[in-house]
C-alpha cells in the first residue's frame, strides 16, 4: 500500500501558499465550501461522497485527496466510496478509472 503522507503534506503546503497570496478570495471560497457541505437535507457524508465522485470524474488529484479524507471523517465506508467511484467512472469514462483507483487506494490507506 502507498503511504500518502507526503501527498497530504504537499497539499497542505500548496494550500498554504494560496492562503498567503489570495487570503480574501480563499477565505470567501472556504465560506462557500463550509455552507455547501453543511448538513441540511443531505448529511455531510453524502455531500462528501458527491464531492469524491465529481473529483474523480473531473480528474482533480488534490480534490480526491481532500474529499476522500473528509468523506471518511464523515463516516463513509470503503463500500460507499467504491459505489461512488463506480458512478464517477460511468460519468467520467475510462480516464476516471485511474483516478477512481487512486481514490480507493487513498481510502484503503486512511482506513488502514
């Protein structure tokens, strides 16, 4: 199994650069993210699984790292992540298989 610690460190480092150089914009974006992921009619876990699916289908590796982690924190299981990724592959086509595989590898790493 791959150890994703370095990728999470790199993600934190690049996000810090964004916060330093665009504090107003990133602050507003974080407010939007917080509002979008807040439990209303859908639980946060469901919203994070949606975000994982979109991240896989649009092929955003940093988004996959963040949202897989947050989905697991919200209580998502490997089975729920797998099913989410199946739908992402349906919508994103063949290239999404590579990103879906990475998402599941990250999940396996985090779930230990």
